[in-house]
């Protein structure tokens, strides 16, 4: 009887040991860990991820002339349109008057900064900026992001939605179809919010040969969420509120934690973690009196590009504001010379 009990106990112990060895252990986040509590997010696809945006198609369309505007000093101007995800997007198009080179003119995609969507007009603001490139022999196309002016769709923002970047990538494909353009010589210019779009696109698409960014929102997501203090706090316009622009950011933070927690998700959408793939040289300009976007954004972007072994230049302007109004002529001269070097050679 004692023997049978002993055998039973031994058998039970062996079964318990085998179960402990072979049953998979469930991984739980540490309660006091600083790491984000993410298990499924590592494999979950978000459309803002750089990898997801690289896999997506951006066919654009044939550019349609909607209205002929007064000509510039040596170029023609039009309000034009193209398609992005089925939305009709408008933009300003300039084409040089001079004889077209055999391979076509070099082109610049012009990404404007933040303007309340309801206030945006295709032909207003950035007039001198566009003229600075157009009269130097470039086809220039300034797309109006969705929800801006007459463009269809909702204004979803650039930082926490892929919408505006998608519109510009479709603009790029559309510009390549123009008979006047050399598709091998396309650069990109961006101001403020448009600088963020430029940075993002240059790690997604290899066809942008050079980029120039003025007063760019080019910090990391950690910079933007924890170190961006504006002179006037951002308040979404009516159309942006209806598109839930601010709630998109809030939802991402609630789901994935803060970028400072070393979250795999925030790294997956941050161009700073993909700078080895930047498509070409970059030139940065920033005013020292900029109260909208901190100089530290441009400096950190410059440092990260240098560490990645990329060609980058940074110019600062004493007393210049967010629009570089006090250093405009010199900044434009340097920008034109930069594109001359990398697009026209």
C-alpha cells in the first residue's frame, strides 16, 4: 500500500515538471517598466508607418489645367488639378517660357506650411517664394493638400495622418507625367509643416534628388510631443476639428504610449530612424527669431543626417522670423544655388 502511494506521488511530480517545461509562458509587461506595454503593436500595420507608405501605390493622374493665370516674368502660371486617392486636388503650376531642354525642365514640388484650411487660397501667400524658383528655369508645382481651398477631402494634418504626404506623393507622380518635365531631376522644397512632409517623402521615395527645408518641423516625434512650445498654441480650425485632427494624436498616444518610452510604433513612423535611406542632399534654413518652430528641430535633424553620413547644410538667420522675412533674399539665393548644384548638373 505504501509502495503504491509513493509511486503515485512520484508520477504526479513528474507530470507537473513536464508541464512546467513544455507549456509556453505568457509574456506580460513589467508593472514598473519604463518600456511601453506593447505586445501586438510590433506586428500591427498602421498606414503612417514608413514601411507601409513605401508599399503603397501613388499613381497620381494627368494634370489638368483648370485656369490660366497672369504670366510671371519668364514663365506661365496655371491653377491645375490632379487626383489623389480619388480626391480632386488643386495646385499652382508654373512652366518656363524658354525652350524646353531635350530631357525636359527640372521640377520642384513645393510643400507649403500650415495655413488654416478655410483661409487657404491657391494663388495667395508664397508668391515670392514660388517666383524665386519659377524664374530660374524650374517647373514648380505647389499642391493644395486635401481640404485646403477647393481641394476635396478632409484636412487630416501631416504629423499623425498620412493624408497630406499621400497627396504630395501623388502630386510627384502627376508631375512626372508632364511632357515639360525631366522625371530624373525633381527636387522638393518645404516650409514648416511642408518641411515635415519633405523629410518624410525623402525616406519613402527615391525620386527626390534634393530637398530644401525652411523653418521645418523636422524634429523627432519625441521633440514634437514634449519639446515643442509655440508662441501661440495651436487651435484647430472648424474643418480640422470636424476631421478630429487633435484626437488622432491623442488616440495614438493612448494606444502606443509616448515616444520617449522607446515605443516601436513611434520609431516605425519617424523618418529620423530611416535617414540611411534619405534620397538626396538636404539644405536647411532657420531664423533665430522663429517663435513658431524651434531652431533645435533643424539642428537635431542636421546632426542626425551628419551621423548617417549624408550631405546636409544648415543656415541660420539673425533676427529672422518663421517665414525668414528678414533673410528672404539670401535664403532664396542659397536655395536656388543648391538646386542648381543638385538638379541641373
